C-alpha cells in the first residue's frame, strides 16, 4: 500500500470531514490521505514514507479532482495512525510549502506528537473563533459623533438665538465716548496703554488742555495741566475713577 498526504486550505467549503462528518469551511486548513492499493503502485517505491511524486502512481488511478481524498479537519486527523507521515517532506509535492509558516509549524508539531484526532474537534475549533462582525473604524465613529454634537447647538441656536449679553463697555462708552481726554501726572498704567484704552471707549486723547478738553485724568505729581484744568472747570478724574469707567 502507498499513502499520499495532502494539506491545504479548503477551496470551496463543500468538502466534509471523514471523521466528524461536518463541512470544512472555505479557507480552513484541511488534511487528507489517499491510500493506493499495492497493485497500482509503480515498482521500487519506498512505501515507508508518503509518496510525493504524482508520477509515481499509475495515471489510471490518480484522481485529479480530489474526490477520492479522505479530507479531515486538522484537529480530527489521526496522526498517530499514519506512520508514513513523518515530516513535511512526506506531503505531495508543493502541498506543505503552500501553507503559511505558522500553520506549517502547527502541522509539524501534531506529526511529532502523534496527535490523536477527536471527532468534532475541528467543528469546535471553528466555532470557538467566529468571524468578527465588522465595526466602524474608531476615527470615523468619533467624527460622526462630533458632527452630531456640533449640529445640535447649531439647530438650537437657529430656533432661539441667544441674546447678546450686555457689554461691560456700554456704561464706559456713555461716560467717555466723544469726549476729549488729557492724561497728566504719574500713572500706575503705562501712559500709552491708558490712552489706547480711552480711545477704544470712544474718547479723543490730546496732550494739552484746551477749550475742548472735557476730562483730565490726573495722577501724583500733576502740575500745570492740573491747575489749568481746574481754572477752566474741566472734570478731573483720578486713575482709579478712570479704571472704573473703562472696567479695569
């Protein structure tokens, strides 16, 4: 008797395991043995190992469609009973080398240990690792959630537009807007900063007292400008009063 061994990934999912009788899923690793009667074996073949050359068996017996191969789930195959299968070189040429390296290692380990196939073991192994249901990529899901979150406030805003809060500068503008202001003396603020704040609140800033001057902001050390402002009856503010007027 001669034995041919073959290992591959199931092509169609239509083959059934000879031991557990269940289907071998497409893409699942399967293993088969084909036993050739001695009368069909070409002379001078070493029958102690698996026959690997297809030309070593008489062409009339060779099954090109694989219908006579006894296919098994890898876990169902009785390696302990196949003494002619001793390593990867005993598979039909091109068979063993066609499977992935991790699967090659698995097969070799089962050959070396003389693994005893258990009926139904292959079915249980396939059921233990069902295909994962595809889920949206995290990045895409997060993006969709962000769009929904962004859309909600927009719709709310359209339905009832938020009232614009009263500006803190409304009172400031009423007290400074359109007025001509002069700064004199030492200030805690930088002079340029104080002048810029006054302009932002609608004031016109000048460097000298005139008939148009309406407010003088005076700090310590104020001299002639302060005296002239008093003589003209111009309104005089301290720096703190100015800060309060502009909300600082």
